[in-house]
C-alpha cells in the first residue's frame, strides 16, 4: 500500500487495542488546510480582539531559521474566549500576520511570563508562551 493507507492501518490496530474506533476523513491539500486554519481564526468565529501581546516563543521547529529557535509571535485574546497566535505584525504595516494557532481558553493549561528572557536579561515585556 501507500504511506497513508499503511499509517491508517497501523493507527487502526492501536486504536482497536484501546477500544476506540478510528474515524478517517477525506484527504486535503496543505493549501486547503491552511485556508481552513485562517478561517477558524477569523473575527467572525472567535470574536473581536480585547487584548494583544507581542511575545517571544521558543520553537524547536524554527531552530534553523534566522534568529534561532526563538520567534516573535502576537497573542490575541478575543471576546469569544479564544487565544489566537499569529505571526508578528511586520514593521510598517497595520495588519496582523497569519494565524498560527487558535485555541479556546478552556483548552489551555498555562501562559507563563518568564522573569528572564532568552538572552538572560530581565524580561520587561508581556507573557512568553511555553
């Protein structure tokens, strides 16, 4: 079989051991998945912003990008009870970057403000997502 069917077969057997049925949906393209992610974080869905914080976030996935494994993000709290994480606003623009994640506040465990930033300096900014 192909990689997808092999993966589904393997997952299905592990789910069976747990007594859970695996539900498989239609495949989608990365482009469609990205569009859906942006749609889920739209103001119509999450509500209007009530607070925005510029944060630095450690990221293993971005370890090889310019600036290392620490990336700038924008956290937006919304009236609908969501925390939307966006790429940081580019300098000289007024629009937010693309949605990176969108979570209901009840699904979060914590948001931590470190007293020391990633360079060993005292943190004078907002929260840092860890």
